[in-house]
């Protein structure tokens, strides 16, 4: 039950893009086509989930016992960068179709702040997400990271679908591109407020 | 024809206006939207970015000739992450309330594309003085951008302008505040409208230049 | 070579970065820790702003907090004291923290936990309240304003704080607090004379009326006053007071409330000095009659009433013990009263055995003036507000005019100050000359705030008057005449019938039934019976209805003739089908009584409708009564 609440909250209520503003650059940059949005979503899901698990384990087993949590930011970004590099090499070698689908997006993910943001939020700022005094477990963190990724993929996919449709309509010159995308995101964020009432 | 070397002043103003990171390059959009609920947090975030960007540009510029090409990005990241960690600790120590209101976004300066972007695009090719000027210009341009957004969001959404702590002007009574603007969704709206208006201005100016 | 360069460069960068981070960490950590500590102890910093992060906030456990409401004290040498204490609010235990500096001033007050009524008691946690405290002297915080309407919570706060101050003064400021015994001794001198020698003489008297101790105050040569220690039950608990009476004038010369557990801000006001000073020189007669001034703006009838009752008893005790006055016994008083309300030297004869006593009347006595019986006295009891004790009174009727000539209450345990007022002389007076008709109509003083008691009395009076009418005025309270109903209406209830004959007189009287008709067809065969009945619903007037049983089809029918029922509330409830409109007489609910059989009505109860349960409940009850009556009386064979 608690896990369902965490997942629901992560996907809809605290949507990573619309409420927390993580990963906006790729959100606005990549989401012009449904196909690329889908690929980006898959790549992000993969990286966020695994790197969050790694970050959580590192934090719990290395940083906290040695009282060096202030190094979290440095350690996490290095882990994420190396991890993305590793994944890229791995996919390139073993799965050509997967590489052609995700390859281009992987390097972009290093600077996607959603990855580092979720890693920090689940560890250093864990009480903010799971409630003060909660004993945060690996399964909770995994569910949260997965929920965040699904929320990210969902929104970026919906958003790209809207933007594809929008191409068919004349838009004033100064509103084209980023401005109208931001207005669309505004309306989507308002829609997502509705989910807040469910929990 | 070899390109004329830009003066330090040109480099500085380039980031401030012509290549404004917020409104022209759309770099570092996550904090742009997340910390613009009040002018105070926008100023705080701006100060943090100024600190990190100027120092990281200088540091990258200093080591640029000794860094092997293959590992330059990891090295830049280490430098930036260390600076951010230092910034984080200093802010938590001296301006704890501001640090709390910036939250995770303070750490996320590490992945602000603006920082790594300037390291790669400018500091790795220029001397420390110019790199510092570039960093300062870009960071000030970024700060100006987010303060402008925060100005509209806080003024219209919360009816006030908070410069620092209790240095706060209450300007609009509660009845006339548009509350949605200080909520997450409002950030998209205000940013979108501002960009469209700046685009309009720039496009009109470009049109006039063509006509001449 | 290349790889070595990479490794070396990376290592150097990481090393330099680590050293930088390490130094900054060493520099900032203490500051961050300080801040976090301050955050965690925000309330303590708020109530004692002088605090610094380096101060030890260990609670000092070596003190005994018994009798205070303190749960914790933290002593910060040279800076001040932080107390955590709690008290009972209106709805919750309220925990607060208060800081004192070393100069005896309050530095801050903060409510930590409270669950009182929002807008009233809960206001105690608001800034306007706590902002009054900083800078106020701990020995005089009387100017701190509470909230009118939430006296229990705010009064409790002030009382709790003064206990904290007492503890503080005696523990840390070297102020020697008076022990309760010392205070009592001082008071006894205050209300009598300085240097009085107090001697306990309780053993010489039989103590009664809540008196627990009797003492003499001696001025060195003679006893000048007597001090009684008395307790009584107030609203929330036992109140104990001491009162001094002058041995020459026998007037009151002083009173002090010793223990008072009455509601803070309400009954507790009797402990206020302004209240007690009126006893400094009070005539005995005023104390006897309860002529005391209440504290302005207070409303505590129960506490005041109980105090007045206690004073009356005390003065009577004093009169018999010290003024040689013989206080009559209870039986003497009753006899005196019976003479007072009838004739002097009456010869009273108990004739209870001659009558069948009902309705709480348990004694009937005839009053003879020596030649003829002139009056009758009924002793009667009824239940007033207090459900466990009856009120017993007697009332006299003149045997010529049959009007009431007197009334006295013998026993009552009603609420002091409210229902108990029916035992006051001032209440008796109205019965000295009361017409019988007025007693029947309940034209007596309602006693504001005690209508349950007086309502019980009114009902009882009606019973007594009716009893009197039957037994002494030869009146037969018989069966009321039947009320006629038109054939047109009767046909609505039994359309197959042709003639209707009233058979009301043939059966036992039942209050709900106004008439009973036997219905016959053209062949003069009985086809059924119709009851014309009435019942009080929620509306102002009775519901009048016809209820028929059809002997041919063996079914029943109901027709509502008139009603003023408010049926509007019913449509809010899903279980009522309001499709037939909101009029009671067209409601589909009535179909419960149509087309079914009497047996069904008696075996399967009909449900009331939420929202209109008074009306539907009354209706169900009357129909079931009639159905039962029909069966019991075996009317037309009983079905």
C-alpha cells in the first residue's frame, strides 16, 4: 500500500518535470517527435532507476558510515557519468538495435538533472520525500525512482504528441518554439494538479 | 580573414545580453523555473552560479593546457562538483534559510548545462582573465534572467518583492494576487510569456537591420 | 606514457579538489551543526533568546516538581531558565515552554502542544498571546490579556504559570514560600485579630453541616471570635473555607477560601480577594439569607448557590451552639409549616388509607380547626432535574373553595442556585393563594434556567389537582364524548360500506381514539370498522386520520384528514421515496399502512424515516396501538 502511494505520488502528483522541474532541457529539446520522446523516456528510465539504486547503496554503505555525506554531490555525479559511459559501451557492443534507438540520448543524460536530482532526493533529502523519521529501504527507493522515470516518460511522450499536432497550426512568429512549448507545459501542469486531490 | 580577438568587455557583455543564457540559449532551465518563486531565491541562486561559474571557468582555463583530451570532461565535472560542494557548505553555514529554500537545486548546479557548457566552449580555449570575464558575464546574464522571471512571479503571484530576509515590499493586496503564478505551473506561463515578448523585440530589431 | 599522464592528471585534480573540500568542510561544519542544533531546539531559543549553540540544554532532573505542573527545567548558568509545563485546557492538555532571565523577567512563552477549540482555547498558541510575555516580570504578569470566552484555557495558563513562578522563586531566587499550613495560620489571624491565639475546640461540639473544625481566637485575655473550617461540594469539587464570627455581635468578620477546585475563570472566582473582602464585616442575617455580592461579570450559579447553602447551615449551627437558639428539628419544621399554610393549632389526621394513592401522592391528611375539616394536605413526590433523587413537597387545598392555600418543599437535591430555588421561601409565596385553575394551567413561576424542575412540578400539580377534584369535588373524570365524523370522509376509508354506526361507547376508552364506527353494506352485513384517531407529530396540530379494517378483504386502509407536519426534511434521505411530493398526507410512506393486514402491522414493524422521525414514529406507534386495541377488544371478531 505504502509502495503504491509512493509510486502514484512519483508518477503523477510530484511529477518530475511538471512539479519538480527536473530534466527540462531534454524535455523541451527532444520532445518534438513522439518516437524520439519514447526513446528518451526509455533511456532515462533505465539510467535513473539503476543510478539511483547505486547512489542509494553507496550513500548507505559508504558515505554515511564514514561520515562523509558532504561528498555526496561529487560522488554521485562521478558515478552517474561513469555509469552512463559504461552503459553506452555495453549497449554498443551487445545490442546494435538498442544502441541505434538509445545511443544518441545516453550522453545527454549525464547532464539531465533529473538523474542527479533523484539520487540526491532519495538519499540526502530522503526525509523530504518519504517523510521525516521513515526508515528508507532499497525497495522504496527503487519504486520511487521507477515512478519518477515513468512519470518523466509519460509526460515527455504526451508533450511530444501535443507538439506534433501543434505543427499543423499557424503560430505567431515570436511564439514559435520554446514559448508555445512552455505555455503547453503550463496547461499540462495545471491538469496534473488534479492528481494532487487523489492522494 | 582571421577573426578579430574579442575584448574583455565584449566577452563580458556577450553573455549578459546577446547570448543571454536564460532567454536566448535556454541553458539551465531547471533552476530557471524552480527557484523563481521569489526574487530572494533567484538572487541566491544567481549568486551561487556566479561563484561557481567564475571559479570553474578560471580553474578550467588554468589547467586547460595540461589536461589530456580524453579525460577533460570528467576533470571538469570534478572541478565543478567540488566548487558546488564548497558553495553548498558555505551557504548552509551562513545563509541556511536560503540554502533550504533552494534545496536540491543548489547541488544541481553541477549539472547546470551553463557551467559545463562554458567550460567546454570557452574556458578550455581561453586564458584565465577572459574566462573569468566570460563566466561573470554569463552568470550575471543568467542571474538577470531568473530575477526578471522571479520579479513577475512574486509580484503578481504573492504580491510582494523579497530582496533579502525581512527586506520585503508588500505591494499587492491578497485579493488581487494570481496565486497560480507562484505555484509550479505558473513558472511555465511566466517564462513562456517573457520569452515570447523578448523574441518579438529581437525579431523586430532584426527586421529593421535587414531593411537598412 | 599517455595513460600515465591521464592517471596522474586525474589524481592531481581529485587531490587538489579533495583538499579544498576538506578545508571548507572543516571550516563550515561547526557553523552548520550550530544551526541545526538551533533548529532542533527552536522553541528553547525562542523563549530564551540569549541562548547560544554552545549552551548545554540538558534538563536538570534533580528537582522535585510535585504540586507544580512543571515537566522539565533547564538551567543555563548566567543566562536564565527554561521551563516546560502543562495544564488542563478546555479540551486538551496544553504543554508550553516559558523562559525566565536571571533578573526575574519572562523572556518568552510558547505553546508547544494544544488541541483546544479553534478560535477560542486554540488562540493560546497564537502570536498575539505569546507576544505579550517578553519583558514582563515573573512576579506580576497580571497585565497579560487572555481571551474572553475561553476563560478555562487562558485562566488555566495563568494559574499554571503562577505555580511555575512559585517553584522558580523558591528554588532559584531563595524566596521562602509560605507552606499551606503557614498561610492558613496567617489567614486565621487576618480574619480575626493580630496575635490571636488559636485553640481547637472541635471536640466540644457535635460537628455537622460540613463543619470539620471549630477554633477560638483568643486576644490574650478572652475568646473574641470563633473560626469554623467548612467544606461543601461545588461544581467541580470540594471547596473548603474558613469563616470567623465575632463572639459578641455574632456577625461575620472574615472569610477565606482555602481549597478551590472549581472551574478556572468560572467557579474559581470565589477565591478572588474582591469577593472575600465583603465578608470582613457582614451581618449575620445577610450571611444566613445568602445576601452576598457575586464577582462582577461572573456566572457561576452552582458554586455560589452551594456556598450560600453552606453559609445558611453554618449560621444556623452557630446560632444553636453559641446564641442558645434552639434550632427546630426537621419534624418540628414540617409541623410548623403545615400549621402555617392551613390554620394555627390544626389537628392533622392522616387519611391516606381511605384512598387509592396514585401519581406520586403518598400521603393525604385532613386539617381540622377543632370543629370542622378545613383543608386537605397532599404530600407528593416527583422527579426534577436530578434523576436519582425525588423532590418531595406538600400542598394544601381549602375544602370550601378547593383552591390552593399553601405549598412547601420537604426534600430536594436539585442543582444549587437553579432547581433548588423551588425550596426558597420566595418561591413558596405564590402558592399562598393560588386558584385551582391556575395550578391546572401551570401558571406558576418557571424559575429561569430550571425549567426541568419546575416542569416536573407543574405536571405533578396537575395530577394532584385532578386527584383532589375526583376525591373531594365529586367530579367524575370520565370518558370524553365521541367526536362525530362525516359519512363522506368515512367512505374514503371504507368505500364498500353504506351505513356507519358509532360503537365508541361499547369499548374501553383509549386516548388516541376519537370515535369507532361499525360499517355495514346494503345487505346490513358488517364489512369493517373505522377508527377515527389523532396523534401528535412534529407539527403544531394533531394529525387526524381514519384507519379502517376491511372484514371482507381482511386488509387495512389509512386516510389522513389533516396535518401540519413538516415533511421537507425527509427528501434528503435516500430511503424515502419523495416522488409523491413533500406533503405528509400524500407521501408514499403511508402506503406502509395500506393494503396490508392487522397481523402484519403487529408482527412486522414499519421503519421511521430519518429526518422526520418524530412524525413517522408517532404515526407508527398510534397505528400499532390501535391494531393491538382492535385485537385485544376483539372488535368484530378481532380481525
